């Protein structure tokens, strides 16, 4: 099975790899020397915790 692209933004890529059973989140910085951080999430519970945290963060921006 191929990697499934989910989101591609200027500084973030999210993809799923069904064969390996994980979601890959890659973030990059801007500037002269870009730096990358990769996060591999294998458990659905952990992914849900990240989603919940992002929803809470969004609420702080819209309040």
C-alpha cells in the first residue's frame, strides 16, 4: 500500500502509511537553515490526544 497524503501546508506535512500502521507529521522551520521535526504516531489513542489538544488550542485563538 502507498503512503496516503492527508495535508500539505507551507510548514507541515501529514501523511498516513497503512502498511506500517502510522501517521507521519513533519514540521519545518523557516529561515536561512530550515530544520525539520518528524513525529510518527502509531496508536489511535495518541493521535486522538493530539487532535483534542489542537482543538483546545484553537479555542484559545477564537475566544
